[in-house]
C-alpha cells in the first residue's frame, strides 16, 4: 500500500520546494492530488501511459472513460491537438485559465489510455496558481480526473481526497477548498455544431456568444456503461453519488409523500418551509445558483458522513444557470 502524505501549500504563493517534490513524484510515475478551481484532481503525467494506468487503478475507473488533460498554457495545448482551429483559439483566449475543457482530435503524444481509446482529448488550463505552477514544474501536461473513487462524490477539499484515496495516492497538496465546486464545462469541438458534453460553470449561451454560432445542448446521460469509448468524463447515468441512499423530487410539495426514516437529510435548491420535513431532518438549503454550485458536493459529503438512512433532494428551478447542478444531481440521486 502507498503511504499517502498530505502537504499544505499556500494557494497564491506556493513553496517552490513543495512543488519540486510533487513534480518529482509525478515524473517518477506517481500520483499527486491537487486543487483546481472546480474540484481536486488526481494527477499523473499525461504522456506516461503507465503512470496514467495508476489513476484508473486508484479510482477503480472504467477504462473507456477518458481523462481531461491539464496544460500550463495555450501554447502547450496546441501541441497535443491535431486540429487546433480558430474556434479553439477564440475560446482558449477568452476562457483560459478557467473551467472550460475543449475536446479536440488528439496527437499521438496522448496515449490511448488517456482518451479512453477514442480519437479525441479534452484539454484545459486550470486557474489556480498551484495547479499551473505544478504543470510548469513538471514540464509536461497532467491527466487529472476528480480525486475520488469512481462514481463517488467529487472532492472539493483535501480531506475529501484523503478519506477516499488514502493509500492510493502518493501526495495530496492541500491548498484549501476549491472556489467553484463543480467540474468544468466540456465542449466538443470535434462535432459540428460544437456540443456541450458536460454542463459546467460556463454556460451554453456564453459559449455561443463567444463563437457567434449555435452550440448543441448537453447530451443525455448514458443509462449504463457502454463498451466503446466515451467522448467525455461525466457521461454515465450514475456518477458523483453518495454511499447513502439518495433520491430526488421535483418540488417541495412532493416532500409530503416521503416516508421519512428516523435519520434523514434534505438537500434543496429552493426555499423549504420549516414544517415541510419532520423534526430532526438534517437540512441543507442552497437556493442561489453560484453558492449552490460551490456548496453542492460539500453538502453531499456532510450529509453522507452523517451515516443517514436517506438523503432527499429537491430539484433546482428551470434556467441555464442551474444546468450544471441539475446534471450532477440527476447522476448522484434516483428519481422518487
């Protein structure tokens, strides 16, 4: 078993010695967890197929589920895309560093295992100083899915990573909680028109305005794991899920129909009246889109750690600003 170490690192001025240590682990084929602005990532050198295999083993991740490749800047991204076109250039200059992943045809420098056997690769430049300086220190791109066991709740804090991957990752760089809380928007530029594969912090209308063209709506989740390559992470119908049985209802009125156990929790994205749930129900109300995105996984972790018998969630209202939360909720819970 790997002896996992957690090292604190200042988010704005990371210690160069800590980054050098982390880079040495990565260049030696090891795994390092680090914070992006979205969630904590489990990193390995993207061009090292053996190191990347370690990610799949640590997470228990299906081999056809591709990984996002994190690069230091646009210039590095261009070197791993077979067809870096004007659209990619416009979007990268507008939204990088930031929570946008661009899916493009890949070069041979990206191993099959990173792409899940498919012809494309997802590329992005993360915003946090620690992440970008780590990539610069390594000198190579980092493949980095969320730093958790496959299908579990994504981590937004170093303690979430340790709880899930202790003994499976060599080093965790603790730079505090992530700032956005939900995974990046994934945009497929290999399709015509471009299509959102995974909703995230950057919405469809914003992307459409930047490109001055239409963007296809997010695709529905796959019902089950397929044998062929997936176009992007976050495509399976069951994902981001707590260990506790979790269900979702469409409205607060539906809470009256729930057979509440003695130990239960509520996670809602609309205001809920005090008397709408039995006394003693653990309540988390996130009724504003930005704070809901930032607090979604934190709230799920908190309720899951309570070892409850049931988590009930209430769906967010309509609107593009809720698309990413709605997407994650639909994969983390079962309809009631």
